[in-house]
């Protein structure tokens, strides 16, 4: 069902539900019109969902040799001696 068919169903359902003033013991026309309008709305929604699927993020898989080339191993030693971050005016050895 395309969007045009869904709109046509909704229009026909609205006409049956709100414009036709016929009474019948067997058939409830306002309820039938609402059911047809819901079918049209479902058709519009379904056609939209089929035409515009959700975009899924594609994962990039690297070859192991390329991944090893760009991997960074942590250094075992950061510095030869510990770095003193105490402000100069508070250091005792200066």
C-alpha cells in the first residue's frame, strides 16, 4: 500500500464515519468509517517504514596487522625519576 492509497482510505473512512447519515441495524457506519480510517493510517505508517528503514551504524573491522600498527602500548616507565609538582615557593629543597 502506498501513501496515496492510505490517504484515499482515510478520506473514504471519514466520509463514511461523519458524512453519511444512514441508519442500519446490522451495520454501524461510524464505527466502519473509523476502522477504515485506522487502516489508512496504518497503511501510511507501513509505507513510510518500508521506504525509510532505520540506518544502522556499520562497524569497521580492521585486519589484525593494521590494528597492531595503530595500537599504542603503555610505556612501562614514564620517567626516570618522579616529577615533583609542588609549587616552587612551597618546596623544602630550594
